[in-house]
C-alpha cells in the first residue's frame, strides 16, 4: 500500500511539471513562428527593393513559406494543448 501512495504522489507532482512544459512549449513555438515570419517578410522586402520586376514571384514564395511556418507552429501549439488537457 505504501508503494501505491508514493507512485500517486509522483504522478501528481509530474502533472504540474507537464503543464509547465506544455505552456513553455506553446510559447516557444509561437515566438519561433513570429521570428520566422518576420525574417521572411524582411527578406522579401529586401528582394523586392533589389528587383521590383519580380514582385509577384517573391510575394507568392513568401506566402507559401509563411503558411508552412504557421502550420508547424499551429501543430506544436495543438500538441502542447493536448499534453495540457489530456
């Protein structure tokens, strides 16, 4: 009976740590996505300033790259919320 009580205490202590980790992971994923999309936008503006005739190609490539980054960030946040609530 004593080992069951110790095991339950360890699980209860780990649940708080898992919630902290999930919150930290969601925050890091969001910050990383923001930095990535900011760098894409800045690089696209530099490229457009250098070659104004290729605005359409640069803009479409920028949108595709930003969508991929958003997808990865959304996936990471969903996984963190699943850890938090399950």
